[in-house]
């Protein structure tokens, strides 16, 4: 299901599709691209909440924003959602920002491997990489036809290192990183910039919203944004990263000169120890 918010756009730019729009990073990325003149499609599972986000961005940025429901654990839902996205026009930008957090075993708490339900593990892999695979397959043909496009994947420190108690998250994020590298090497010659963004830290609320901080220390490494919402807040003594500032990095990757493309970068607050 798709809901359209905002006046019609006269921009000659393509569509910016952001998959995994919660209250923080996904929303900030969508707002940034809308601010830069793009028509934006935002996708998540909760269409009611998503529509409110679309209305907010459309009002603030005087942009056209489409809210489209997607269940990244369901391949049929992903395909149907992107039928809606592609009906809007040429998808110039895809930002994949979804991940799965089990309600029984949330990703910011370690879970003994023997206690991880198979269905939860399977869903985590589906959301982290299978859906990313399907989304990329939907938009790459159009990008090849136009000779341009940007695909950005959100990762975290679990993309680089296996961690005890986080097998669900790490396995999916490892695979997403591999997908990003494969696509970058296959399609950069066609003018398609593929990059993997490792967010190594807590993503907090934008400073201007003045939302009371909350969170846990474990979220420092594993908070990357999510399909149904993003972890928010700052841990005691930990500098939270402003999602609006992070969104500027995503924008910078999109407009980066193709003579020196970044394939992967990591971002962390200045008080984080390596």
C-alpha cells in the first residue's frame, strides 16, 4: 500500500528510496534528500507511523513524499513495494537501512547461540541481506539504463567482527557487507556508486528536537537503524551521533566525484575508543 504526501515535484531528479525508516537515521536521510530536491519514497512495515513521517517531511521540505509499506522478511512484500516505488519513476538512489530485532531476543542484548530460535535467525538474515538483495535487483536495471545511480547500505561494527551473543545480527551484517562489495565491483563501470556505511555508535535524536536521551551501552556497536524503528538515545558517558549529521554523510556519498568513489567508510563519535 502506498500513500502520497506533498505537492507534485517539478524536479528533474529521480526518486530517492529509503528502506527502513524509523524515527532517527532513516527519517533524517529521507529528509536530507527531500531537502535537496528529490521526490522521496520511504518504506517500513508500519504504514500509519510511516505516513506521519511522510507528512512531516513533506511539510518541512515542501517536497513530495510517498509512504510505502514493506515487510522486509517477506519477499513478496518487497517485490510489491518496489512495484510501487518503480511506478513513481527512475530510482536514482536506494538507501537500505533495515534490520531485524527480535522481540524475544532484541539485538542489543546478547543471546546464547543455543537459545536463538531458528525462525528468528532466518528472519534476521532475510531482513539484513535477502531483502537488500531484492531491493537492489529491482533498481539496478534502471540505473544501468540511465548510466547513473547510488546504492547505500547501512552497516554497523557487527559487519566487521563476530561477537559472542550476537550471531543473528553479525551473520546478516557480514553478508550485507559482502553484497555491497560484490555490487560495487560489478556495477561501478556502469556509473552506479555502491557504498557500505558502518555506523559504529549510538544514533541519538537530532539535537534540535531536544528529546530526552535513553539507551544502553550495548547499543553503541549494534544500533544501525531498523525496519520498524531505530534505537534511540545515548548511554551514560557516550556521545550519541546526530542522525541529521549522519544523513549529510549519506548525501556526500551520493554526490561524490566518481573519479574517487568511496566503497566503505565507518563513522563513530569522537569519544569512542578504537
